[in-house]
C-alpha cells in the first residue's frame, strides 16, 4: 500500500523521514499531527521515533540506514544519538560518521543488501557503510546525477529511479541490486524521487501531490499490493561477484 501524506504543507516527506524494515525516524516538530499517519500505519510493527539530527529536522537527508544499521553525520549531538539508540531496536547499530559529504541521505541509497553511493564518497566511509549496514557497496550515478540518494528510492522488492535514467543504466542498476527497477516521477512530475517517497518492504509513503498514476507505478514496482507487515521473507541473493 502507498499512502499520501505531507509535512507542514510540504510534499517532500523524504526530507523529513527515514523508513526501514525495522524502524522509522521522523522529524521533531511542535505538533504530532504532521506524522500521525506514520504512527497509525507503522507503530504496531516498528518503532516510530521523533528526533532531530545536528539540530535539524531534515533527518531523511542527513541519515542513511537499513534493518541492520543507521549512519548519522558527525555533527549529530550526543543527546540526539542517545535518544535514537534508545528508541530503535538493539539489533540496529547506530554510528556517527566523519564524511565531507555530510548529507548522507543525499549521497547514499541502500536497502538491506546493496548500497549505491556518490562517486566521491571517502574510501573509509565506503568501508563503514559495508560494515555497519551489512551491504555490498557500489559507486554509481543515476541519470547522470551523482546524488544517488536524492534521485532514487528502492526496497528489497523493487525501486524507482530518476525519470531520465536510460534503459541501459536501468538494466545495469537492476543487475547490481537484483531487484526490478523503473524510471519514474513522484509528486506530480518531480524528479527528486528520494525527496518525495520513502518505502520499505510492505508500505510506502509519498507526497500529497503524487498522482494516481504515480502511486500505481510505486505500488506495482515495490510489490506493495500483496505485501504484509511483519512477514518479511529473506530470499537468498545470488552473490554479485559470481554474476559479474
């Protein structure tokens, strides 16, 4: 199921939220009304954590995570880090990271198995991503854009890429990620997929401006129509090195 929502009249909900299969981070705000829809859909299955990162509400753009771990920029305060660690499952590793490109959500995209990163991310950061998130890491661009986290959104089931991604690039990315991919838009034609869409294996949230056609594409490629929360089946993945 894909659900339309907004944050303080903004359709860019991916800027203010980070959704994975084991937790959901939402921006700290003066009223809980902005994210009541998240709590209504998710709170019975995973923790919904109201937080800030580096004193900012743009938690979706500053952090990157999956069911195994969560990476936050080094500007995150000790109090913010402690609050997040105490609120999400103990099995999730939370780590601060020293990275020049500190908007981690813009330069890294990941699911529970494979991460795509900005070509200029530090080598040390690449190793930390692989270790903490438990994923294979590839330096990529999407539709000739280096900000891979901004221009795509994908789960373990499927993903949506920048609308100008070529067929050849889609095939290459699909081979790396081992999931079906489609080029598309969100929020009535926006190319910034990561800004307007967050998803996990059983639900997606998109901006209030998203059209019915865009929602249909999201639900089909992410296989949300018959997905059930709490019943996430881990499928064996063919080792990518063997494929390549």
